[in-house]
C-alpha cells in the first residue's frame, strides 16, 4: 500500500479540492469534500490465507456474495443490484464488481485478486459508498481502479 500512499497521485487529488485522503490501519480512505462527505470510498489490500490461491479466493468471494444477497433479502435490510465479473490490466487482475443498496446507502465493491511476487496472493478491494441522493464526481470509479492497479505490476 505504501507505493500508493507515497505516490504523487494522492497529493494531486487532495490539491484539486474534491477529495480528502487519509490512511487508517493500512487502508486508504477517500472522502468527497465537494459532496459534503456523502460520497466516500475505501481501498484495501488483504493477504489471502496460507495455501489459498487466486482461483480459490475468487470462488470464496462468489459464495460469500450469494450468501449476503440471500441474507439481506430475507432480513429485509437491503438488496443486491448487480454482480458481474471484472478484468483489469488485460486479464492480470480478475474479480467481481458488485453493487448493493443497504438501508439507503448504495455501494459498489470492486474486488480483484493478484499474485504478488513478494507477498503471495492478495485481494485488492475498493468500496464506493453513496449516502442519500448524492452525485458521484465524474471519473470516481476509474480513479479507484487506477489506484488498485497502482498496487500491482500492471501499473
């Protein structure tokens, strides 16, 4: 994560006055200043458990997604809107893009799996949260994806 945190990308973003960036427990937190904080995002990298590879991580994510969607519907707390495969960096990063509405908070979770040479298999995840009727700044999803790629050899 330090390769992103120490990069000029985050400094330039804060300088533009649209996003405020902080680091909490190794995660990068984005808060949209222009949106009165109603649009936020979190970027994190998680090492996969010993012995779990990229394929197993993706299979587990699909099972967890199906379980969450069913639970939210049964409990009446929210609903899944869309789940689709995602490929970034011409197939080098594979995962899922998932959107949901939970109690008036819309979120889009993009999770990809990556085989890091130094650390082994990792899960790189960004979650965009929109509270209420807020407009998401143009290019936000692309920005998060670029920052995810920045953490890999595909940058």
